[in-house]
C-alpha cells in the first residue's frame, strides 16, 4: 500500500547504490542510520545556529527494507529544545517502481543533539 510523502521539504534525499547492500540485497541498516543522523544533524544545527554533536539515539524503528534504486527522503522535525540540547524526530520514506510509483515509510527515529562551541563543550541554544 502506497502512502503520501509529508507536505514539506525533505531535509535530505538520496538514492542508495549497490555498494550499500547487505548479503541479502537490502540496504544496510547502518547506512540508513548514518543518513538519519545527517538529516537530524542538519535540523539540529539550523535550530542551534551552529555546530552540534549527536549524544543519543532515543529510538530507531525499521519498518520496511530499503532497496537499491529507491529514492529515499528524510523529513525532520524539532521535537524538543532544552538549554544546550535538542531532540529531532526523523521520518524516512522510500519511493520505488517509477512506472507505477509506490511510496512506503521505511524508518522512524528520534535523536538528541547537543550544541557545542569551538571548544567542543556544550553551549546554550539561542532563543528564537
């Protein structure tokens, strides 16, 4: 069953390649995790107005496999902002079968980032 993509711009969109597959022909979960961290980090850095570091993966759920050639879109949302840290929720969708496009939600994750200064120590996140 095909689903709709969220009605906003993705943070990241990428196409996995044959080098990204496991022995069964599916894309490695670790590859997806790395892309989720990149997308979450982009959202966090925008909100923190600078450098951030990943401090926790709060949850990560693989719902369906990602296949070679899928167009994989990563959508982020700031879930919580604290004094020096923030949490980002990331939803991942794959679009496949270009002749009869099918869209599936493949992953959901929540990550926490801390804003860091040039000294790599936590720094306050500016108010909006």
